[in-house]
C-alpha cells in the first residue's frame, strides 16, 4: 500500500519501504519544509501535469562523486576556449523554465514533469537559499544550465538544458568545480542515463546513499545566494 502523506505533517515514511519502482508516498504539498525534509530523507517529487504528487526514492541511486567527474580533453578545450561564461544564481527561474521545455521523450521521460507548481515551489526554495542554478552564457545570452537543491555537503541535481552544444556540460563542469572548492561530497543525479554515466556518475545502493545523507546538518549547509561565491 502506498503511503498517503498527512497534509498537516511534513514528514515522510522510511524510504527503504518504497515500492520496487521507488515510489514512496503520494499527496502532501510542495511547501519548503516538506521539500527540504524530502531531500534530506533521500526522496524527491516527480509527477506529471494533472497527476497527484508522487514522491520517489530510487534503488539504485545515480550519483556523481566530484573527484570521479570525467573531464574529457574535448570538454577541457571548450572550457579553456573562453567561449562560455558560467554564472551562479542570477536567473534561477529562467533556467528552470528552460529545463521544462526540453523534450525528453527519447529518454522515456515525460517532458512536462516540471509543472507550474514545481516552478513556483523551487523558486521559493531558491529565495530561501536552498535551490541554486548554474547558468552558461555565450555572448551574454543564456544558452544552457542546470538547477538543483543544496543541503549539507550534497547537491541534488534536478535538471539541465542547452540550446548550444556543450553548454550544459560546461555548467556541470562548473558545478563539479564548485563542489570541490566547497568540500561537497556528492552530486545526486537521481536516475541512470547514458549521458550521466559518460560524465562519471554511477549507481549506488539506496542503503549506501541514505547512509551518506546522515552528514546533512543545518550547520554545514551553504545556504544563500551563490552569485558572489
């Protein structure tokens, strides 16, 4: 039986009790406290327009350890060329809306999962200093980027986009660099894809992932706007 969330209590059931496909719970809301509790518990929301709120904890979980990032020679050349500039937290909502427009049907995903309610919820998280964007510019035009949530020494990646070749990879390279600079232990990539595997991400058991999350504390969360970092 799928766990029905209590609208008056922002907690979650044990993610180890998830369904085989990773579904943990249904219902609830997208208020900041519930979202923060979800990520701290190894759970994330993912649902389509017109569907009830669905909460997931996948097993295995795709993760990228910053020191395992596959920095190819071609990507290094692109970064060093100066073609792109990466900024942080200057156009969060625009990055998220651009991610919502990406066609992911070839990957077996519904391209509409970033709903208007999701945009509004994560913009609130951004304003509270928990959600962040890495934005790639070419000739001062936004051409790629990614966004996610930060808690403790972890960055929970949500989505990325590009309108120019390599723009999202450059944003990812900057994210990895940022994580190394600020001693982040892990970038959560959620689901397995060939693209993420190419960049060095790998699946780990959910039990191992949940053990790693025990390092999250309010004291070690780099909260705020990252544009000045």
